[in-house]
């Protein structure tokens, strides 16, 4: 049991003995290493045996007696093995690559099936080879037959769909292989591209195309790359344009999205408006009144808009009316421009030459000009190079076409006699300088040779499993065979076709030809001669056309060479100008910085001036308001006095007392209340100052006491108005002082602004002088202008002058323009005279029409005023009548009153319903209270009866009651308890009623 095995010993009827325990059955179900049997027992019916092992497994075994086992299922139990314990246990196979029994069987079965399949394939291959041999034999027999008896190759095909299916399967296999090798192909292709961009693309090849029949040739330009600085500037400009385009497209898309959203929402709103609401008659009536008012408002707005539009039209018409001395600004600008530009060719070297802002030249502008010029040169050369490359491609296609035509001519000449052969033109060949890119290209032969060299080197150095170069170029050797092998195969096929054709012709000669066959042969001969001649003419035409194209392009390139040379000279001039501008750039930058700083100061001062003006305007408004308040105060004082008031002078003097006196009197009064000591020496100077200001001692002390006979209210009002006047005068004085300070600051800033403006003008003049000096230095440069002899018009006695310093270089186009402009000006002068004459006549006619229209308008106005006086009795403004025909605010107030009445009606109805409900509740409560009162009354009657009975029982003299004292006591206690209970109920009822 230590190894997890179970031993079963057969017991016989003879009993136990030593020999009986030698034979047993060995059952190994638990783990051999960790499956020690820890427990064993039988079931309660002794039908099963249960074992429990250390490996955590529990197994059950059925125990059957001989009677229970069916006879047909009974088998002979083999005798138990002896000496099993002494045998060595089998070891487990620990090799991970070893096959299991099932895998071994499956492998054997697979090998058997593969062997059978290979045998079937070999049989099919043998059958196919036999069929191929039979088919080749049939083809040979068919070739041995005469031509008219031979079968075509299509006749040997039993079903064309078989070949289509085979082609389809082959194509699928090819596609599958391409998919499998796609990653490797892409990897090798990218590597090749990297090598080409690093080594080959950086090379510049000069392509030369040669003519076929002449010595003419044309070469491409050797292009220089544009400098990085110009390229970066151009990229920045392109990026700015792209950003602006993106913003513009984004704005357009946003607008389109908003329009779509509005379109989507509008039908929803229309549906909402269309949905009918179930409303009450009153609300429907209010809504109809609202609609009516809305229509009236719309009508009123339309009339108002119409009137305003008419007024605006009249205003614009009167505004556009020109004055008597009016000049058209457009005509004035055109006249000014014509005076400055037309017919006035001022030399840049002249002293009176002035530069406009657009003509100012700096380093940035010159750099941009140089970049644009270089870009144009580069683009022009690139376009010419493209045309030359396309011409080379045309030559290649022409050579291919000539090859095919020569092949056709040879096939035609094979059917003709040798004396009838025409000379075949030579096939043109490509020169090495026409395909310079092939110098760096590698063919399969070069790669194979390179591979062999690498393998030889590897064998010499050390044996390696594989060469990296061979791995890198392995995909090249899996390609189709080179073109030379294909050409040799094609030539061999052509030769075999020619030999077979000659053999057939020889066989046909052996056979006697009939007249019909002779006629057919004659026609074929004429046809072949015609085809031979036309094909040779076609070859010559192709050659001539190509040479003509090359000569045209060569002529075009020669003209372009002249333009490129002048452009290069212009580039040199621009570079020299750029050097001069860079030397003068520092001083120009200083002047521009000074101008910018002065302009910034000027803007700051102008902004301050505007703010001071605004503050001054505010102060003026405040002063005006205070003056109006002071006038209003005096007006209210006069109104309070009334007419013929005997205290008017006294109250006026009190009102007009000075500010300083009032302030000092108040200070002195407060000091007297605090100290309670009057200081006469300090009061005398104050009194003197008061007298100097226009007041007497009697007046000084009378302002605190109301005069006799004067109303106290009027006196108090005067004192209050005096305090207000003092405050107003004080505020007015402060505002005037602030306004004066602002005026001083404004004047100081205005003087400073004038100084800055003069300094700005001085700096601008310095900059203009510097620009003129800079232009003078630029004009000192020598500019190369290529001229021809017929372009020189400044001849002296019919001869070329030696000195051209006084000559002027002028373009033919400008000269023709000036000559044409003279004629145009004459014609324009005649036309303007005619226009002026017609305008005078039109002016006279318009003045006459104006007088007639004024008379007619005056008559109509008089008639209109008469009709209004007859009908209305006064003049009426019909526009105001149209606008104010309906009092819209009154109608709106009516609608609001109706809404309020309806709301109040609904609210009253709700309150009435609530009152009815409360009344029902009140009646219910009163009924309950009455029932409670009736019950209380009944209880009182019962109490009264019980009390009377109790008195009778206590005071009665019956003989029957004397002996039964205990019974009476009990009855009295019962009645008292009942009485107490009733009094409690009465108290409760009273509480409920209250």
C-alpha cells in the first residue's frame, strides 16, 4: 500500500492457509510516489470497496459474488502473477521529443498514406509523360504533312476551359507566393531606395540627345539647387498661405454648418407652430387680440420703414448733389496720376527725382527679388530639361518602333527574291551620353559576378554559412532570365521559321503549280513589294520627324540660353546691389527705429490729448450743470419770497453771504461751545475781514436769529438755500480750477506734439535723403544690357558714336506705347471736347427742366394745401396720420387689462370653490357639535335625577332601609363612581365644543 497499489487475495471455502495468500490480483490506481493508501473500507451493504490515497483521490470498486455475476458475462479470471514484487518497475520516458504511442501510430499512418500518394503520383507522371510523347509524335507528323493539310494548333485543344483553369490556378499560386514574399520584397525595395537616394540621386547627369541623320545635338542644363535660405522663406510664405486657406475653409464650413442647423431647426419650429392647442374661449379671444395688435405693429413698422426709407433716399439725393465748385475726386486722382506718370520719364540720376514709398529698396526686398529671380531661372531650366528628357524618350520609342518595322520588313523579304530586296535602313542606336543613369544601374550579370567574387573572398578568408551580400541579392536571382537569352531564343525561333518557310517553298516548287496558284503567288508578291516600300518609307519618316523635333527644340534652347545669360547677369547685378544695401542697412535701421519711436510717442501723446479733451468736455458739462442748479436755486428762492415781501432785502443778504464768513462763524461757534470762553481778540480780525467782504457787524449777528415779523419757515428755507448755494459755488470753483489745470496740461502736450511732429518730419527728410543717396550709389553700378546693331538708334552722321554716356536705353515696347499714346491723346482731346459740348447742352436743358418742375411742384403744393383747408380746416401731416392712426400702447393695455381680468376671474372662482368646501366642512362640524350638546344635556338630566335619588335615599325614613346599611353604602359608592365618570365625559365634551 505504500506505492498506492491494492492487492486482492482470492479466499476459498477451505479456509486460510499460507499457500492461499501467495496468489493475488494487483491493482495500481493511485499515484506511485505520493498516493499511499491512507484508508480502506467497505460500504454499509458490502457492495463496494472504497480506498483513499495520499494524492487526494478516492476510488470505489464493485464487489460481486459469484451468484450476482451473470453467466453470459462471466469470464475466466486469469490467475494472479507470482513474483511481481521482485520485478523492476518500468521507467518513464523523460525525453520531450519522444513520440507517444498514439503519435507513433498517427505518424506511421501518415507515412503509409504519403507513400500511397507518391506511388499514385508516379503512376500519373508516367502516364502524363507517355501522353506527352504521343502528343509530340503527333505534332511531328503534322509538321511533316504539306501546309494545306496541316492542322492548326487550336485543333489539338480538346477543351479550352482546361487551359483557362490551369492558368487561373497558376495565377493564384503566383499571387500566393507574392503575398508570402511581400514583406521581404518591400524590405529589399526600401533598402534599394535608401541606397539610391544616398548615392545615385545626389548625382547630376548631363543628358545629351543626338540626331539620327545629322550631327545636331542638344544637352540639358546642369541645375544648381536653390539656397536653403530662399527655400525656407518660400516655405514660410507657402505655410502662411496654407494657414490662411485653412482658416478661410474652416469659416466657410462653420457657416455651412450653421445654415444646415438653422434649416433643420426651422421645420421643427414650423411643426410646433402648426400643432393646435386646445384652449378656452377667453384665451382664444385674447390671443386673437394679440395677433391683431401684432399685425397693427407690423403694419406700423412697415409704414415707418417706408417713410424712413423715403427720407433716407431724399437725404442721400441731397447729399449727392454736387456744389457749384465741386470736383470729382476720382477725376482729380486720375489727373494727378497722369501728371506724375504719363509722358514724364525722369532719370534716376536727376536731382529732382523723388522716391515713393513703394520704390524704397531695402535688404529684404532685394533678397526677395533675388529669390524670385533664381526660382524663375530654376523653373525655366527644369522645364527645358523635362522637354529634352521627353525627346530622349521619344527617341527610345522611335527606335523600338523602327526595330519592329525592320523585323516586319525582314519577314516580308523572306517571301521575296533577293534581287527584289530593298536596302533596309540602319537601326539607330542610343549613345552612352543619352542614358547616363545606366552608369550606376546594376544588371543581373553584374550582380551574379559580384556574388561570385564575394563567395570567392569568403572561401579564402573563412568558411561561412551564408554571405550577407548573397542574402541581400538573393531575390534578384529568382527573376526571369535576362533579355539577351530571350533575344537569342527569339532569333532562334525566327531562324527556324525561316528555314521551315524555305523548306516549304522548296516542297511547293517540287509540286506542279496551277494557273490559280500562280495568280495567287503573283498577287502576294505585289502585296509584299508594296508593304516593303511603305514600311521603309515609314522608317525614314520616323527618323526625319525625330530630327525635326530635335532641331526645333535646339532652336528654342538657343533662345533660352540668351535669356538665361541675361538672367545670370541680372543675378550678378542684384548680388552687387545686395552687398551695397547690406553696408547701408545699419544706418537705415537706425533711422527707421527713430521714426518708429517718434511715431509711438506721437500716438501716446495723441491718445493723452484725446483723454484730456474728453475730461475737459466732462468738466464743461459739470460746470454748465452747476450753473443751471444755481439758477434754479435763485429761482426757487424768488418763488418762496413771493411778491412785495418786506423782508426780501434782508433774506437776500443772508442768502448771498460769503463762503469764508460762514465757515469761520461755524468754526468759532463750535469752539465757543467746547471752551465756553469767548476770545474777543481773536474775533476782531474776523469781523474786520467780514466788513471788508461786504457785511456789517449787525448783519453778521442777525443771520442766526430770525428777524421780527418774518416767517420762521421762510427764514429756515433761506438758511438751507444758502448752504446749498455755498456747496454749489464751492463745487463750481473746484470744477473751474480742474478745467484750468486740464487746459494747461493740454496746451503743454499740444506743444510737445508739435515738437514731435517737427522731429518726425526732419527724420523723414533725413530718411528720404538717405534713400536718394542709396539710389545714387545703386545707379553707379554698371549693368550689362546685350544689344544688337539694329537696336542702336543714336547715330552721329550715320555712324556709331564712340561714347554712349549720353545715350538712353529704352525698350521697343515703351517706345511704341509712347508713340501710340500721342495718337490716343489727340483722339481723347477731340472726344473730350465733344463730351464737354454735349454736357453744356444737357446742363442748359436740365436747368430749364428744373424751373418747370419747381413751378409744377409749387402749383401742386398750393392745390394740396387748399384742398386740406377746405376738407379739414387746417394743414394735416399725412405721414404722422398714417403712423399714429392706431394707438398701439392703448390696445396693448386693453389686452393686458383683459388678461388681468381673466386671471382675477379664475382666482375668484378658485376662492369661491374653497369657500364652498369650507362651508360644507363648517356645517358638518356644527352638526357634530349640536349632537354633542344634546348628549351633554341628556347627561345633565341624568345627573340631576341621580342626585335627587341620592338625596332621597340619604334623607328618606323608610323602615325597610334601616336594617340594610351595607347595601346602601355599596349603592352609594356605585352611584358616585358613575357620577364621576359622567363628569369626566362632560368635561371632555366641553373641551371638544370649545
